C-alpha cells in the first residue's frame, strides 16, 4: 500500500487494480531475488486503457490468510483457490505468513528476466535477458 499511496493510487475492487493519474511518473522498481537484482522501469509499471482516459499501476497486492466469514464473496473464494493452488506448488504451504501482503507482478516482472520453473525439484530460477524489453 505504501507504493500505491506514494503515487496517488486508488484501488478499484471490480478490476483488482490501482487507478492512477495518467501523468504520474512512476519510479523504477528494483527487486532482489536469490541475490540477483531485477530492475523494472517505472514506465513498465503503468498501463492505459483503450479509451486513453484511465491509467493503472500494474503491481497489485493480495492479502493472504484473511478471516473467512459465512457467505464468502467471489473474491474470497478465488483467494482461497489461489492459496490452495500455490500451496500445492510449494509443498508445505505458502511461504507468505498469514496477514501479510504478496505483490502480484505478473507479466510486468516476467518480461524482465528469463524464468525457469523446475516443478520436479520445486525450484524457481532467473537469468538476465540478453536484451531488456523496452516500451515501444
């Protein structure tokens, strides 16, 4: 939420993204994964809808482990399914403690590195791309 607040974003629940002013300049985002720094240019962290009226921050968050109540919403049911599927991949449950946010970077991140998924050994690896993806 700190990143979103810093750029003046507002969460829109029906689409699961943060609305931002299209004139917003987003700083580059650097992540360290397995000791390797991955830099995502700020320009890659903003998308504009087809009408050219609305822009969105492409990094979303998902709160894991929230309390469930009777009459769960579709979003809560989907969260439960995501947790179940991710738990199967990592074997012993999510590596995210309950009550913490996880960043959902998706293709914004995936385009920045070569991704290797070793499902048999439950490992994930990255390698630097020969050329970085640039905005056209």
